């Protein structure tokens, strides 16, 4: 980057821990030497005033002592320095220094030295003005077209313009609607002051209008002007630029025209005298300062723009002509003539780096040395290759990544207590009148080697709650054993989707080659008992939702399968058992006396899952203990898609409702902040004014914000409950499809990955669009019917759908393809058309008239809930209904 670096001509660092801003730098012949050489005047917020006359720096040298002409401590912070004809009766240039509460005008003079110490410079105070208001910035010029002198205009922090006719104070005017001061400049051609208000618009005020307006030393007097007493201060023209301005500069083009340059936060603008935009340029980087100056090309203007990327850009109108790199971020930039060198760029950073540089290039004299050629020794290369191969083999044997089958450095086991806690550890539960039990889980960790950063995290499905879910350990020696215990309980009124918990341990194991440790993860799962979230209950005769599970073995007594829910007084009802979930829902389990069927029924479809899953697990455990290996369950009824789709619609409706509530809450919050700003402006105004019912509007908006926030929280709680029910119904649907089509464990895992991709449901990534994409992928690959379906392009972006019709059709079509013999797989051959036997295990789907039906017909086939109970009559099960009566 040597070509585009600013060439350093002279540089220095000012003071220690001093701060500077854009008004702290000025270039002018302040000592009136009349040799055309500029001096550099710098003021700091620490109160130091310095004047430099830099000389070229020799190679390898630094700034000389004689470069600093003057350094004086003025005690007050220096906000801005300017040079002009500020003393009456004199054509000499004087230095104006603006402090926060004072304006001082100095004369700078030098005395020729007769000894080697050189010339001596001193400043003399000509006059000063003590300000009644805190100053922000100032500008100067021949206000009112006066000849041979410059007047000074100071802008205060509360928006008042104070005009000083050299040694005397002229007048002060408040700018209408001023809230915060902006940059200020004076246009000699139009005799106007130009500033940028806090409304982000450029405003121009004629000096004559300011001078003849009624004097206003207070904002109350300015308000009286609006009522008709005195001349009103009227703006000449305005232009809305839509952003806050950093600086303003006026550049004369010729005798009849000048340009107003405004530097914004993202653009810089060139305006005509009447406020029309001549051109504007959008900046790529955030600017820090700028300086327009006349170009050598007639009719064009060059602009130096410094930015926060340590760059200085040179624009000719809107065309970038040059870019140079600076060693600092400039806050002020000037161009001057130093020692007969015209066009020297002077930049100043906020921490005091002052640099004089020029644009150009230096030739690069570096030449790459020639590489010495040497003959290759192949014997040495063979030896080195064998050593590297040995190192690679050793690293592989040690294991750079965790290999679960070889990990013996840490053993994790989980044990769930056989009985509930005698004293429940449940706190802050929301399950109504039911007493909530808790159960203790014990996690044991035993290490074989020294381990680092061992952390245990325990996860359970909501609304299950842990008394503690994070643990840390220090295994500083081998063969250490650590045991932690915690309790699990149900926190809210709905049931979890699973009773399995997961204990995940992360740790690092140090090796010779990696002393910081290789990160590894090991996990251990545990299963919570059903009686943690369920109590014995009375069987129900009727229910809205029923399922029948077929087996290939004789029925088992339910009292033997569920001894923890058995009631000794109900010995005559061995084949009927009732369950009451914490929160109120009831589930009834019926077993046939002679046939091999079990029926589960409940008023809520999602509550069937836990009891059905528990029944199958206990049946498998029962027959395993008896040594029976060919036990199997099946499902021959219709897949209950209609009930499943109702849960999907309910969950999706809550998501859409949550988005609407959040949008409405955002609108009310914006309205609330706008009313607050209005009220704050009224309260800051020294003139009492009626509130015009703003306080009533603020109170009403506040109540709306609180009500909407409560509604958002309530909808979020309902959405969490709906998502838990949807996950339970999804588990049940996958179980029924597995029993219906006798899917293998791998195929069931594919279904679970497609239907249960998310642990948490958010507005940005929801369950509906994720599952729709996964199911569509299965239909396009392993369940595709033809190559035409495989050519369909799936959307690469997931977004909230308009409705759930597409998802429901895809799920229906998935069940239809499985019913025709389609099989799930994830092999690379699964994407081929299924006109032949697939090597990956996907059998062909036979053609039938069913495929030609519309998706609506297919939906009726799987979702007509009447088919769910319209099975062949089972005398034994029907007889059990009489027992209940």
C-alpha cells in the first residue's frame, strides 16, 4: 500500500492525554509576517494553545524545537480557534479563541532574536467578552457587507446566536425551534448564516433579518414575538437532508455564485445559494471531517473527506480521484502553504497526532534476493517423510477427536430413585390444587485420568423443572468419584412430551501434544417414572379419542403391569385402569380378556401418548423377563391425522397471534416514546404552555402497553403449552406409523428427525416451516414416485407460511406413500426413481388407482376420525364396557 499512503512531511504528538475536535485546528499567517507562509494554530480541551511553523524533517529525524513558535496555557478549554480582522481600526490579522464562557482575541507577534535561540513569539490580549450562555461554536465574516473588518457570531448550547462587532456586543437571537446546536457557517455572498437544526434540515437566516428582529435575551421573549409583538425571525430557506450534519463549509465559485457544502453522517451535499441541491455523494465509510476547496478545473470543486477507517479521500465533485491512508483518524483537516510548499495537507486526530503530509509516491528500491539453488537430498527427504508419518500415526492413535467407543477416561451413570421424595422439592408450581411430587436423580461420575473443565448439564422436557441443572467438578487426580443429586418435578399444568432426561458432561483431556486439552462430550440418559406426572384415577366410560393396539401374545393383567397405579379395592377390575394427569385430564386403559388388544382413550388426543408409550414399554419388559423374544405390537386402525391437524392449526394460530401482538406492542411503544418526547419538550420550555391532553394520552398509551405486554406473555405461555402438546401428538403419530408399517429403528429415526427437528419453537424458526421442508425433502427423495418429482426445487429459505394447508397435504401424502410400500432411507441412491428395487433399501411403490386421487381424498382416507373407532367389533372389549357400568 506504499502507493496510497500519505507521505509524511512533518508530524508531532501534542501533549499527553489531551483531546481535540474539529474546531481546534486553524492555518493562517497569524503573526502577519506577509511572506505567504501559514502557521498552524492548535488549541486543546486542556486549555493549551500552540502555534507551529514546521520545517521539513530530515530522513531519520523528528520535529525540531524551533518548529514550536508558541505554547501557552489558557486554563479554560479551547473550543475553537479562528484568525481574522477582529480589532477595530486595524487591518492586521488577530487570533480569536473561543472558550465555553469566554471569547478572547489576541495579537500574535514575534521578536527577532540576536542569539542562537531564534525568534521569540508572544500573544497579547486585545479584548475579551464574557458570555452569559455556554458556547458551542462560532463563525466570522463581514456581516452586513462591512468593509475591512470581520464580525464574530457565537452559537450557544441552547440555540442562541450572539453577534459581536469586534469590541462590543451587538445583539442576540434565538433560532426558532432550536433543540440542539449544529454546525454554523457564514456565506458572504448572500450575507446569511447557515446551520443544520436538530430536525435534520439545513436552515439559512439572513443577517438583516436577524439584526432587525426584536432583541431576545430569553426564550420567553422569543415566544412573545410569535404572538405579534416585534418582528418575527423568519428562516430564508430550508432543506431536509434526513441526517445529522457534522460540518458546514462555504466555497465561492465565482463573483456571482457560491456553494454550500454539508457533511452528513452518510453523505455529503453540495447546495446552491438558494438551498437547491447541486449534487450529493453517498459515502462508503463513516466520515470524521471534510474540507472543500476550489479545483484547478473550472466549475468543479475538490473535497477532502476523512473517515474512521484511517483513510482520506479526494473527490472532484462526486468522482473519487484519490484515496490515501493516514496513521490516525482525522477529526480536522486543513490545506495550507508551508515553506513555499503549496497544498500541504494538515490533519489532527482527537488524541493529538498532528501531521503535515502530501499526496504522491515514493519509488520502491527493494529487490527480492535471488534464491540460492541447491540440490535435493532424497535420502534426507525420505527420512523426514517417515518421521512425519509416524507423528501422524501417533496423533491418530491418541485421538484428536472424541471417539465414544474408546472413551474410558470418564464414566457417567444416572440412577432414578425407586420412590418419590417423602418431602416434595417442588417450588412455585402452577398445577392448581394437586400436590406436586418430586423424585431424586443421582448422577455418578468416575474418572480414570486427570480431566479439566468438567461441567455437567442436565436437561428435561418442559414443563418439568430441575432444582439444579448445572454442576462443575475438579478431577485433579485419577480414580476420583463424584456424586450429585437433584430433584425433578412438574412446574405447570400441562404434561411434558417425554419423560426422558439427558445428562451431558463436557470436559477436556490434556495430552503431550495438546496441553490445553482436547474437548470431549459424553452423555447419559435416564427415564423418569410415570407417577411423577400422573395419579391413579377413575376409569371413564366415554372418550372423544380412542386407540387400539394389537399384540401377538395373550393379554396381561393391568394390575401386574401398573402396580404403582393399582387400587387394592378394585380387584374385580383387573383389565380396566384409570389415570389422572396432573392438571386434570383423564386417560383410561382397557385390556381384552381373551383377544390380544389394548385400548387407550382420553378426552384429549395428545394425552394418549405417554400412557400408550408406557404400556408398550412395560409390555416389552414383561415379556423379556419371561424369556419371550418374539413379542410384537401392531396398529391396524386408521392414522388419526384429523386430530393431529387440529393441534397443528391451534399451534400455528397462536404463532400468528403472537406476531400480531408483538407488532401492535411495537407500535404502541413508538407512540409512547413520541408522547414522552413531546412532554419533555413542553416541560423544558421555560414558558408554561397547556399540555393539550398529552398527559391523558400518555397514561392511556401506558395502560395499552402494559395490557399488550401481558397479552404477549400470556400468548407465549399458551404457545409453549401448545408446542408441548404438539410434540406429544407427533410422538404418538410416529409410534402409530411405526406399528402400522412395521418400520425399523433406522426408518423411525428418519421420521423423528423430520417431525421433531426443534427443541424450542421461536417466531424466527417455527415448527411448521421446518417440518414442511423436511417432509417435502422425503417426498422428493426416498418417497418420490418419478424423476419429475425429483426435479422440483425446494426453497432454500424458511419463512412463516400463510397457512398450514401445504404442510397437511405433505403429511397426508407421506402416509399415502408409506401405505403403498414406500420405505424411508437416507442413502445416496434414494433420490433415484423408484421404478426398480433400490440398493439403499427403498422398495418400489406399486401403482394403484389411489395415487390418482386428489390430496383431499387422501386426506379423508387417513383423517376421518370415525374410522378410528369403526373397527370390527371385539366382543371381549365390548363386554368390558359393561363392567364399567
